[in-house]
């Protein structure tokens, strides 16, 4: 809980909501903790008495805290499920029932061919969707960050760059980030590009 609450004091507002994935690592911990808490409440209720005790506990006559715990014991799992199911369909889980999710478009083939141009161990600047595949074998940086180093390669998916608006010309966009002739195009297909550092290319 402290780790989750501290995120709301972070200056990066991407931590404040559910649109991004940054809180995903905490969710299994909270989910398991909730199950454990319900199990402990259930065990406590069984240990303290029979139906007569439970009726008094649930009525609130023995304090509001006990009434809340009684409600959690009886309805907690159902409430968690009722909240989870509708919220889940606001996120990528809903794409599992969409046939389009399983269709591999030409842009995917272009991305894979582009990434194959980058050798293992190279330094790479890439657009967002290409970071994970490249991270397994290269030292990769997101092109949207400031202060990136001058990498050996740039891999840019112009069709899915996460820039709004998308660059009208990817080569012109890259030229605008660096002095002229810093990078040379070595692959271009279906608006996906690979640029190599010119000094490296000349060696």
C-alpha cells in the first residue's frame, strides 16, 4: 500500500491512473493480499462462534468495524468480481474477443524486417512498440525521451509511432533531431525505417 500511495505523489502523472502499465506489478500483490485478508476474516469468524455470534457481528451491534468485516466476509469476493469484470473490458483484455487482434498486418512484417537489420549488442533508439522486442538483445532507448545518447541505430515505425500528429516524413523528422547527415537510411518499407549512424556506416 505505501508503494501504491507514493505513486500519487510522483511528478509523473502516468503513475496516477490505469491507462499505462506502471502499476501492473503491484496489482498481483494487492490481489493476493485481498484474498489472504478474506481468508483471515473467514477463519476469524469461524473461530469466534456459531450463527448467533455471526448475526450479532453482522448487525453492527458490536461496533461498525465488526460490521464492515462481516460484510467483507459475506460479500467481499462477489464485490471484487463485480468490480473487476466490467473494468477489465476497458483494457486490452477486451481485444481477446476481437478477431482483428489475431491478424498480422503488413506493418508487423516490416517491423520485424527492420529490427533484423540491427545487430545484437548495438545501441538503438526506437519508437515505443519496438522497445520490448529490441530490449532482449540490444541496448535500446525510447525516442520520446529527452537526453538520449547518440545511438548506432534508430528504428522508427512511422505507422505506429505514438507521435500526435504522426510525422509526415520520418527521414525529415530524424534529420530534425540531429545535425544533417548524422544518420543514413539503410532500410525503408511500409513507413518503417532503420537509420544507421553515418560514422559507423563509413567504417
